[in-house]
C-alpha cells in the first residue's frame, strides 16, 4: 500500500485525495476547498464532486474555488470574480451536484 509513503512519494492526484480525506475526517460543518479537483483525472474528479454532493445533502456547507467550468457548473450557486470584484452570480435551477463528462 501507499500508507507509509511520504507525501513527496505520492502523485499529485494521490496527494490531492489525501488532502480531501484529511479535511473531511472530523465531519466539519463548513468546507472551504481551493481547487479540490485540480490534480485529478476525470474519474477521481467525478468521485470528489459526488462526495461533495453527498456532504451537501447531509447539511454540510461547501465553498469551492475552481477554474474548471465543469466543476463550477454543478454548483448550486456560482459566483464569478474578476479583478477581485463580483462579475457574475448564477443560481443553478437544475442543481443535481452530479458532474457529467461529454
């Protein structure tokens, strides 16, 4: 297994998944996630987004920062910042929390 490996011995995706797991271990009420899918392949990205959807369904508040439009589009509410100012706000009427790859 990989449990005894140092962080530097893990791939970027493995490090990212460990980071998500560490953040969730204490069942926080609010999760602040900065690019949580940044180093993940599509399959693992979908797993993380689905996990966030489950957490939301259980009452956890999630604030996710992402540059990935596919991740942003599955949010219940999306705020777009440009030059430090709110440029756009969108409420997703079709919110499912499920990511789709075409």
